[in-house]
């Protein structure tokens, strides 16, 4: 079935962005996806809408949540324990995937804070969890199926030359109709929260603190010390910290990342053991993720620049603190995916959950990006930021190759939009080539 008419999806998850689409398609087969994409002048795939900018917008949108047949595998989610992979349709969310993996006794290497987001959308924007040895969610991808703007089906895997450029594709290459991830045997995790970590203790012991568990998140409101350190430890690794954590003391009750909110939506803490999927995200399925009414920004800096970047951000504390609901600091392992925010070296991510005051937030981001500029900060693709295509090009060594890949796979620019032109692709001339070069 193809749904025509005025889009029933008017805004993103946060309500801060209104889509300009006039048609929303819900194909139920791969053939329908091919037909829609091939004839649409401008089209994008709409995922879980958990982006805060115009990256997913277009004149026509395609939702893949009804796509279950006609792809390389008939099942929406197919686990192959012998191969160590799971394959799924382009509309599957992590929450849906987790339930299938749970039944199969399998796991992913990591998860984002929110299980509500779509797998394909998270991969396309290099969304990540935390952990010094854990790559972002896109690093689990071993194969992709993409419908290009000509209606052609392109299938790619790790052995292909352009694969590393296709994984974090920003939706610019085509519609990802199927995706395959590497999996491993299920494992258990204990989660502990420590409170009141001094900044000087963090800076003096940065490596020890950020590697004290399988996944580590630090939360601060910037007006004082680090409020909380969330440490998620694999029970088979025996890496959990005992006693105080460099002066931070163990919490005696469960906590919410947003100080003052009820922790009921959060995954269990206090060292209570549970399956990976029930501890690695901060929030449980079935509850409103994060604060709900919010905006988000995030910047990833090379780990070698992390302390300098954090000190620079502290100089803006008086302006950040009144606007922020929570701010999270995490680590991400390096990868070789061309447009990944962790391409080439280990990174430290600084995330901001803002109050819903977009004008004030965007004004602050101008100065925030200016002070982060010396530290080579790469903004998260799905969140609020200002950096233009020329600035972005200077941050990604493979940017030029990615532009050429876009030109080959989408020569008519059907998957482009105003946001991509402004922040990634630059203006495209009459020959379809971008005028921006790294």
C-alpha cells in the first residue's frame, strides 16, 4: 500500500522541527520502495523522528515500518547464530530488535541511551553508546541493502571498496531497506551510579575513570562538580569499581540522568545484574525517553583534545547551565567509516539535553562551536548545530570521497535536501557535482 496526500507526520519527536513533506509513503514491499524512489523528484526515508534538525526532510517521505517482505530475507528480523549476524528491515527499532535477540540468546556490542530509535537511522548518523573499547552503533554493520534514486538495488558488505563510505550515509545515498549487524552471545551487566566527582579529579584521572567499566557516562549541569558517573560493567569481566570512585560516592537509590526526575523510566542500578539490553540503555522501553520536552546537541572531539575542550566549555558554564537539563560525557572507540564522528581516532562525546528554548539554544551554539573549533569538534549529525559544509569538510579526511560516492549513487540529487546542502554536500552545480571540496 502506498499512502498519498498530506503527511500524517507533521513534526519530529521533540516537536521543534516541522516537516515540509506533502506525501508520506508506507510501502509493504521492496518493489514498492523501488517504484516510489525512482519516480519521486525529492525523497527521504523517515525513521523514528528522533532527530532535531532537517536531516530527514523532503518533499516526499518514505516510512519503512511496514516493509516486511520482498527483501533479501523474508523475515523482518532474522538471526543467524552460526554466522554471528542479525538481518532486519529498514524500519526496525532497537527495542524491537532487542526482543528477538533476547529470545535467541544473542547481543549487540553496545546500545544507545534510548532503545526507541530506528536501527537504520542510528547507523546512518553514527549514533553511539559509550565505552573506550566500544565503537559506535554503525561499527556493528556487516552488510547493507540500499535502493538508489534510479530504483536500483545495491547490496554491499565489508569486503566492498565503498562499504566504509556507505554505512554512515546520512540518508544521502538511498533508502536502506535492509541492514545486517554482527552479534555475540548474550551477556549480563551491572550498573552503578557515583555522585559528586570533582572536575580536577576527572582531569587528573581521565583515562582511569572513563575506562572503569564497559560503558561509562558522566553527567553534569556545568554549574559545579560532575553530578553523576554511571558505570555499566560486564559481569564476565569483573571490571566494576569498588567503594568510592576518585572521591565520588556510590548512590544509595536509583537515579535519573535529569536531576530531580523520577528514576522509574530508567534501567535498574545499584549493581543489580541484568541482561545487556536491560542495562546498557539509560531508559527502558515503554516509558518516555529522556526528559521528553527537550532539544539536543552533541559534539565529539578527539580524545587527545578532550580535557582542553571540557575546560573551554566550563568557561561558558554561566550560559550553558540555565538552558541545560542534562549534559553527558562519553567515550567512543575509533573506526574507519568515512563520515563517522569517530573516524580515525578515539573520541569523547559531549551531549547537551536542552530546555525547549530553541532561539536561546541556537544563539548559545554559535559561541559554543566557536570555542570548540580549536579542538576539532564534530557535531552529531542528527542534532542541533550550525557548522556549514565547508567547516564539516575540514573535519573529515574522507569527505571528498563521500561526495563523489553521493554523486555516483544519486546523480539526480533525489535524496538531497536543503539541510544536507548547507551542512554536508554544499551547493550542487548543473552537472550534479558539489562545489564543496575538503
